C-alpha cells in the first residue's frame, strides 16, 4: 500500500475536524495531494474508526488507484481544487455551525479582520447551489473561490477550505468558523468598520506571497 504516512496524516486531520466541532458524524471530508493524485477519506466510516487502508488513493480524474472503500461523495470538489490551484496540497470540506449558517443564508464573509485577509483571502464567497457530489458543485466551488481566497461556502451546505498542507487548510477552516462568529457579534454592535485600502492591499499581497511562494 502506498502513502502510509500521508494516509495517517489525512486521518489525523479528519479526527481533528470532528474534535474541533467543525463537522458532525461522518459529514465532511479531508484530502491531501500526492504524486499519483490525492488521498481522501472514505465515505460513511466514522473518523475515529478509519484505518490507513480505508483511505482512497484517487487520480485527479476520480479513478480509484488504491482502496476498497467508497471515496467520500464530495471527492470531485477536492480534485477540482487540485486541478485548478497548483498551490493547493490539502482540502478540508466541513459543516461548522456558524459558517454553515452563512452558507444557508447565502451571505458572503468579507475580510473584515486583519488576519483573515492574510490566511483566508479577500472574501469567502458563496458558490451557487448544486446537488452534493456532482461535477457542477465542484466546478462552482472552485470557480467561486478563485485565486484570491482559500475558502468558499457551498450554498445551503457548508464550506471548502484549502491550504498548501493539511495544517494550513485546518488553520483556514478554523479562521473561517471563528471569523463567521465574530462577524455576527460585530453586526450586533453596529457592523464592521471597513479596513483602510492600503491595509487591504497589503493583506492581498501577503496572501498572494504565501500562496505562490
Ligand atoms: Zn458536505
């Protein structure tokens, strides 16, 4: 079996996703890029019960290279991220409470905090609704995220976060959920004050530097 260490890493972050309440039960999924394609969590197995051999090795077109389990239903979203963005080596798809509320209301989350712009990008936009698991949802997610953000909301569903590695994608996922919470509190206090243009430009440059470094 290839990629033992990578499979263990994918499982570690899938368990962390659940432990951090970024998703519930077997919903969501985690993957990382490897030379042959991507390693992704299997469908319907509780995260804490997944063994390395249960993870699926897919080529970027979705062909199963190794693994007897069914790959996560959202694997097309992951693969589209890898195809569209050479800087992306890890993808986390999750359904955290507050971020999912933004996805349900179809309200984008702007970069209203300093750190947010550096790690998450200019805005978490909302990809048009499409049925879970389809090519349409995968394309819509990647097109809507673009190259200026590392996260996107899936309308009436959840979010997709990307990073140069799993630690980076997890950091983005946590920032988005926390940012969504802070945004709600800020709205109750009258709404966020817009950041100065030169700060926004600086964060955009730092974001692009980290992304393409
Ligand atoms: Zn989902």
